[in-house]
C-alpha cells in the first residue's frame, strides 16, 4: 500500500476504532503515526529519527527525518553538518533540528504487520486507561452487569465497557449465577495490572447492604437518615445501625417501610438474609444494648480504656443474646466495635460472691483482722488495702461496729502493710538493677519499676524506646476471634494514656522530644477532645424501656 494514497481512509479507520473502543480519536491518530514511523525506520534504518504526522482534517501524511545540526558529523543517520543544514535552512544554527522530508513508500508485508501491532497495542493501552479512569471513580457504588462466565467459582461480569470479577468468597453462600444472568454488586477496588485494569466487586461487603438501603430508602439517599454502621454474616443475618437528622422521622420505620416493603426488597436481593435495623446512639451503653436485640439487657459494665463491656442478661435470655453459634453477640460486637462479654444474672452473682471472698481474704491477711472485719470492709465497697490507707478516717468510722479508734487502727495497719510491700518491692528493684532515675518519671511506682526490671527496662533510655502497646497491651482481631496481648504493666491496671505519658516523659528527658512543642500540642488537643475521667468500670442499669428497644 502506498502511504500517500487513501488519505480519507486513514481518517475513517481512526473514527471507526475510536467509536468502537470509546477512546479519543486523537489517540488513534497518534498510534497510527507511531506505527507508520516504525515501519519507515525498518526501511531507512533503525537509528534514524523518523516522525510521521497525519493531518486530522485532511488525512494528509507527512513523513520526515529529524537531523541534529552539529560541527562534526559522527552519525549521518541522526546528524547533519552546519554547512549542509544551511542549504535547507539559511538560518540554521548549531543545536537546531532539521526536518528532512521523506518521499512516500510502499509498506512491505512485515512492515505492515509490525505497524498493525503498534496500533493494536497503543489502542489497547488507551482503552485500559479509559476503563481504569471510568471505574476508579465508581469505587463505593453498586454496579449492574451481566454474568459472562464462571471460572473456578469466581464470576466474570460484563459491565458493558469493561469486565469485573466477583470472587468466590465475595459471593453470598449458596447463590449461583449462570451466563446471561443479571447481577448487582458493590465495587470495592479497581487496580492497574499488567493485563489491564481489574475491577473487583462484592456481594458480601457490609457497604453493599448499606448502598441497597440507600437505593430503597429515599430518606437515606437524601441524607436525612444516615447509616452509621453495618455488620453482616452474609446469607444468614445482618445488623444495621441508623440515625435520623430530623427528629420527626423515625429512622427504623423509614428503613422498614410500609408493611416492610423497603427492607423486604433488600432481603430479597441478599438471598433472604435476616436484617436487624437498630437505632444508633452516641452513648456506647445504649447503642450496645440496642445492638443486642432481640435480647433484653439487665445491666452493662463498661471498660472504656480497653473497649470491653460486660452485659448481664436474665438467665432465660442467655441463648437469645448469644445467638446461634454466637452469631448475635458477634454481629453486635462488629457493629459497635466493642468486645462484649455476656453473663447471666446467676453468673454475675456468683462472680460477685467470689470477688467478695477474695477481698475479704486479702484484708484478713494484710491487716491481720478476723473474718467479720474483713467482710465488713469488703461489703462497704473497699477493693484494696491502698483505698483503706488513703480514705478519709471519718468514712471508716461510719462503718457499723467501728469507732474512731478502730478506724485509726485499721488505717495504721494498712499504712504499715503498704510500707512493708514498698520496701520489699524496692529491694527487688535494686536486685534487678533498675536505675533510680526511672523513679523520677511522673506516674511510675515501685511496683512498675519491678515490672520494668523483669522485662529488661532498666534505664530512662530503655523506657523511651518502648511503644505504648508494650506497656499497656493490645487487642488483635484474627478472623472472628479477638486475641489479647498482655503488656508489661497490664496487671497493674495502667491505661494506654498513662503508658503513653510515661514514655513521652522519658523521651523528653532523653532530649528526643521537645518539651515545649509537646505541651503546645497537648493544649490544642484538649480543646478538641474531652474524655470523661473515671469512665472505666461505670455500671449502667437500663430501665425496662431502654433494655427492650
């Protein structure tokens, strides 16, 4: 084929390919120019710098060889002398590039095949870029498609302008799709890969259910009702927490719809998955009580430092609260982000009795008192000898059967006991080789120094080099299980905030952190975050209405 021929045919081919592949016409023309330039190099030499240019309006092709103007020509294929260059262009200077027009030529079979491969490759790359740019902005949306084929349990979906994959573990259990079936799924990732963009979709993702509700519930789509959290056991059961920004609209009722029409539409799409719609609350205790529906809750005890909660339910409600194979409590835990321990009233009573006996024995051994006195102190709510040593004397004297002299004696014995323990701990601390300078860090006690020594922390530098989790411990979720890793100071009930404060104080002492900058940052954060002190261990007993919500 002569390159000079069929100018309009080049433009017609470019237009057809651009329409078919849904890419810009200029990209196809650029691919053609590269292909023609490559074919020309096969004739004029691989080193030759050849450029092809196709006029986008007329289809006229201009083929030129670019030569660099130099003093002394070393490579005639890419360079031209100054004198010769000025014959082409009298104004030519050293370093300029001269475009030497080349005559039209006929493609050989091999050159034509090579040009075709270049065009196909360039067009394919442009198509992949277009597909990636189109679908990367659709992450987080529900997309409809047609099942193209199934491979090893994975479903390949034709989206019209691209292909997506729904992997086997992203399909709802026991659902099957055949070629030609329509499918709806949630786009959770789009990646660039060597074989082209990969679009990953899911029907088990928690946000798939949230987006389905947004399609069925106008109040969610309009932003009046907000989905705050979702937890799913795909194909079996799910919990969704919602809140209304308009006090006149019931968020749960809006999601249920008239005679359950809205929620049933979602249930149908999710293959009969049972859905609990729960009112979200900013109060953690109320939210967790709601999340455990349909079980009734008698009392909850929160430990906000470790995000754990103990829930007490009536004996006959235990199986309902836990659910089949732990499903209800597991979903509630996922929904709220808290680790939930469920106890019956009988179990809680038994545990309380056990704690009472343990505290009584501690007081008997530490203070050298009889069982009656130990039980009196335990029943008054004292948990440790430290509390007795530092409590106001008048509070001890008000205990039934105690007078001021008895209270003073109890407090003296408590103080003496603590002094003995302190001396023993200090001796152990010296034996472990823990430096005295560690005692100067705010919040560090002698018991902590012993724990430091037993775990190889013997200087301020050792403490400064620690991470908060090493001291306070951390929780790791593995699949459906939660694993607790103990910290060096966990038995001493040191919170993460306290551990972090100790480490930062040590780093300031070492000069690793600027004390003034740290203080400024702390003042700024106080304006943004307010944490209620003494929140850990607070007990909430919901009334019957709250418990049954």
